[in-house]
C-alpha cells in the first residue's frame, strides 16, 4: 500500500515537471514605469486694461481769441495699462498718447497734439493777417503718481506744419474719488519757443497794412518771442455708471502771458483769458496681451 502511494506521487511529479520547468523559464514581468511628474504650472499672462473713448470741446476760435469766439472739436481718448498700475486718468490738457513704459508710479510714452488751422476770412478780427495751416505736434510725455491721488505730468512736443516750434507743458492734478464721482483739478504751465508763438501773435509790415477793420485801428508791427506762454488751472468731474462706463465734463482756464499776451492782436482784438469746455465718455475692458 505504501509502495503504491509512492508510485502515484512519482507519476504526478513527472507529469507536472515539464510545466514547472517552462514556468521557470518565463521572463519576469517588467517593472511599472515611474510616475510622470506633474507639468510645471505657468501662470497666465496678466490682462491689459484698455480704455477707449471720445471727447467734444469748445475751444478758443484761435490762440488769443476773445472769450465770445469759440470753435468746436473732438479728441480721441485711449489708454492701455496693466493691473496694479495707476488708474486711467485723462486731463483736459493732456495730448493724445499711449504709455509705452509703465514702471509702477511712472509712465512714459509718445504724445501727439493737433493744432487747428486759423483762417483770416472766418473772423473780422483776423482781417489781413493771413491763414495759418494745421500743425501737428509730436513728442513725448512723462507721468508720475507720488501718491494715489496726485498726478504730475510733463510733455515736450515739436511742431510741424503751421508752426515749427517747441512746446512744453506741466500739469498737476489732484484726483479724488467721491462715491461714483471722481473729482480732479490743479494748476497748468506752458512754455513755447519763438517759432511756436510768432505765427499766431507776430505781425509783419504787410499784415499791419492789411489789418483794416471798420472802427478799429491798424495792428502795429510786432515780433513775438518765446518763453513762458501761459499759466492757469483746470478741473474735471467724472461719473462712473459702472466699472466699464464713465462720462465726464471739464473746464480749463488759461491766462496768456509774456510775448503772447503783449501782442497787439490780443490787446486790441482778443483776450489773454482763454477758456475750454468739454464733455465726453469712455469705456474700459480687459484683453490678453497680443504678444
């Protein structure tokens, strides 16, 4: 009985031995690949905050015009800034420009201003003085916000066309939020070279002879020079209907001084007091940088 059991066990062993040997020859399963580390997180590029708008103005009919004579014009409003930079603010005397370099409280960029033509035939006070073509002033501006409610801005521009001189402006604006309103205002100062002043305030001998106006004396010959052109002040009221929409109204006062104020055209037929009135609207939105 024992011998038969051993024989049965041996038979089972020899029957299973080939399978065991084959299993021993099988390769082991490949180890699992190591886990892939997560991709490095790249924060999205900050959005641009873009403001666009337009403004209509009533301006002196010509430089040195009396306070009863006005012309009407429109100006575009445009600004791009990044989050955290000073809020968009347009002063009435600001030239059209875009901040190319924004360094926290500082802002720099090109500045452009358009000077309307003066047509002698449009006003009797200009009789005989000849026309002055349109002028484009191109240059740059620098802006500084020492605190969140105070803006300092300076501009220097070169004229092309009707005048070919250099103009410099200095503006200071206190900018104070008051609920949905924002109030702003401050002093202004302007300097101009002789080439910027003389086309509008100088009087040649031929112009003097031709300046006949009934009831007014001839304008004497006058040579205008550069220097301090004007000083003054301005103010603005803005109302924010929503975070996107804003409307505003403004008034600016400019007092001509120096050679411009001494011109016979201003003394006899115009005024050194120059006023500008305006109103406009802007829309603000965000967008991804283009590059």
